[in-house]
């Protein structure tokens, strides 16, 4: 069993309350602006709730796009990740993504005989976090402004490495900088689905391998963000829906959107992004899911009670056929959960896999002809 026992982290969390590390102005559910100075009760309630709080929009610029670019994660997810990291008091830890500094403070409190380095790519966010860490932490971690995807070679090797941003590919630099027997914990995803918490163990041959251990949704590492961020999906990514080929399918789109099916389909279509748009008023039970890889796109309309569902497509790929094939493959494997899948990272590349009753099977992008 991985993870430090519950009472250990109970003590650390009690001694390191989240509220001490949350800035005065945050955005809550539905991008609601919450200001501690003008509404202290709302701010306190948001901070105490098990919800994420955005601390920066648009990389700290005035672009007005209102795209969240830094946040304080849900406390329950912070705890899950720290438990999976399985730190010991004498460990040397690298944290990638300082954010508010709260998780840095929690780790620092746990490492009573060890040490840690925390890296933040955004100078503005780093400055605020560094200030509060110096004020609040008994033992202040080493703080670096830089790109966490590169790790931090000057401080290597590390017993543990934890990332607080999602990655599409685990950088091999991380594997190189962690000791044999060490652990890497990171949010992981692709264009189709961003919901995996990945726990890798590093061996003596320069390979890191492990399973997904939970459902998390984190912001991307900045250089790995979606190509479609900030762009209207219909009208830009999909410029002219009227050019579509139209047909019907008997496949109900609802089961494909469920948690583990959606994750498994994403392993086979990692370059395809999706958006769901729901109807309103008396059409609230209807929805359309749009899919695109930037060159091809597909959309399926769901209406309650329908015997078949309209599919619109455009471009060289038959995306809906690929999605149906990926779903059928998952069903044929016995509907495995996210946590039955894993990733292996070597110097030569990476692979995703399923460990099932018939052994380990690599799960890669679909090849539909």
C-alpha cells in the first residue's frame, strides 16, 4: 500500500491551514470574483470549501480572455497527491508548480529531516508564494523561478518528484533526476481527456512505470496547453459546420462520456479535442458533442428518446468512426477503469498500457483505415 498513514497527514494539514496561503482576490465557481476585503465571509467560505480557487487569469495579463492560468487545488486532491507521493521525513523532494505555496508548506512540514526545492514558472505567482512561504514556514524550501518541465538538475538526485500541472508527456529529465526506487506523481492527460493522476516508480535501468491512481483535473504545463485554448470551438476551430457530411448512428453518445470510457477513448485518440454544448429551457436534456484534431471534425447530437443520432463530419478523418471503434475496444476489454491503465517512460519514448487478466497490453492511438 502506498501513502503515509492518515493521522500523519491529519496533523500536517491541521498545522498548515489553507487560508494562510490563499490571496485576497480569487475566482471561485463559474469564475465568480471573491474579494476578501469586500466580502470576507464569502472568501472564508470559499477557502474552507473543498473546491479549487483560481488565483490568476490570462497569465496575469489584461487580455480579458478570462482563461484560468494558476489555481489553488481542491484540498482533497492536494492530500491525495501527497499521500501517493509517500514521502519520508528525510527525503529530498522536487515540487514543480509552487502556485500559492500551500502544498510547498505542507511538504516542508512533513520533511522534518529532509529538504525540498519548489519551482514556479510565473514570476508574479512565484513572488507572492515566496513571500508567504518566508513568512509562514518554519523551514523555508529552496525556491526557484523556472520551467518545471526541465526539472532542476542542480539539486538532483531526488527521492520524490511531484508536479502540480498536467502534462501530456512525462519529460525524461524527471526520470533522470529521481533516484532508483524514487516516485514521480503528476497529473496527466491528452487533448481528449485530462483526468489522470499518474504515479511512476523509477527503477535502476532509467525506466519509470506505474498506474493511474485517481481522477484529477489540473491546468496544463504552459508549453503543453491545448492549441484551441481561448478559441471559440464552433466558428473558429470548426469554421463552417455547413460543410459537413451527415449520417446517423445507433450508438448512444451518453455512455461514451462516462468517466472510464472517456479516459480509455482518449488513450486511442490523444490528438482529438472535444467540447459539449447543452440545450436550454425545454431542450435542456439535449446536447451536442464536437470533436476536432484541427483538420477534421465531427459532431453528434443527442435527443432524449431518439432511436438514432445525427452525426456531422468534415475532413480527411472519419472521427466518429474512430471514436466508436475506441469505445468498442474498451468494451471488449471488459470496461477497465482508469486505474487499470498505466504509463511507462524510457529514454527512447513512452507507452500507455492496460494491465488486465490476459497480461499487459499497450494502448496507443487508433489506426482506422
